[in-house]
C-alpha cells in the first residue's frame, strides 16, 4: 500500500451562514472549535439548512484524493455502529479506499463536523468528535502500517492519553511518517508535543503559514525558513495567495498560487493540497512539481462545495 491514513472519521455537515451567526455563537472565524457536549452541538445545528452531508475528516479527504489519482491507499478511523458510521464506511469503499477498521458498539456516536461557510467562502468548523476521538492503540493495525510506504497522520487526532498511544504505535512501526498540523487551534493546544514531532519524528510536515508561525512562535516567515533548514526535515507550507513552499534542509522550492479562481468554499483546500503533493512525492516528481500537483488539487476543491472532488 502506498499511503495509510490514520485520522478522525468524521461526517461533514455543510451549511451556509451569514457573518452574524459566527459572532452570535462566539466562534473564531476560519478556525475549528471542539464541542464536547452533544446537546450543545445539536442546538447549534437545530436552525440551520444543510447544504450537503459527506464522509469527511482531514486525512480521510487526503486519502480519497490520493485514491482518485490512482494510488493504492488505506484508512484507519473510528466510527460507531450507527447510520452515520455505516454511511462513512460505504463512502470510503466507493472511493476504492481500503477501510481498515471493524465497526462495533460504542459509548459515543460517529463524529460530526459542522462546516459553516460564510459569504466570503471562508469556513468555520464546529466538531463533535464522538467516538472518533477515542481512538486507541488497539485500533492501529500494525501489519497495515508496516506494509505502507508512508503513514499520514493529522494534528486534529492527537491528544493526551489513548490517541497519543495510537500515534506512537503507528510511528514506531512505520517506514516514513507524514503529518498535517491541521489547525492553529491544535498547534496552540499541543505546541510542545507538535514541536517534538516535527523536529524528531516526522519525515514530512504539512502546515499553513499561520500554523507554522504559531508552532515556532515567530512573526516573520524568514524564521520559518531558518527553522526548516535547521531541522533538516521536509516542511511543506501553503501560504494562501502567496502560493506554497517546501523546505528540505537548504533546498527551498516555491510556486505561486493559481489566479482568477471562482472560489466557492475553502473546505478541504489543505487536505487536497496534501493529496496532490504526496502523489508527486510517491511518484518521484521534483519538489516543484509536487507543489504544482498539490496546488492543482487544492484549486479544484475550492471551486466547489465540500472537501471531496
């Protein structure tokens, strides 16, 4: 198997809202809020019109993107024995993803992410992790990890306790490890742990500019370049309208963002960028061409609703 993704198995529920909805509910625009109370989550959803419901989760979106580009891929993510869990599994199998997890009765339901899209196409997320956040080392199939060229993890999944043990088991049995920092919220919450991962355990780190600046407590992007040179690990950073850059020791490659796109919804831009980049990486593209493939995939996804092409 080329890539095995390990991440939150989340069903995305996409709704269009106005700016007032974001401020009235004390949400941080463009970021993700974790909701731990199922009733609070249901109240938030109660008056919204659903545009689209689709199997999601950051790494799962990337894995589907890789499958669509012809790569043999798998995914491990925890869902419950409920209707959303069943839909989730069917959705992955339709995309030719090897879903390496057996559903069973759980104390919590399948995880859900409410994606609120404002008129400027920005997306703000409210996530009730449900059973997805309870992943543990027993859920990690060691054989599948060992047979994969790369495992791909997400910052959204990392947490103290059982998820951390699951991460460590996967990393310790892998050939090569890639991870997305996922969100500034995640970086700020787990900064010392993420810094240790990036410096010592990951082969490839995906981040956007805001996330990487926060990780190293920097204000200037030149500090990020210096950090990348010092760590001697592959950093792949998206910079919005400024394009994307990869830093691998002293080798630095940059490309510009695509212009004049009809941007509809930014959901999944980073996920699909990672899928394009990893496709190039697996197929021995140059660094510049890996970045181009990533940009091509992210440009496609932001011109439609949802995070799956």
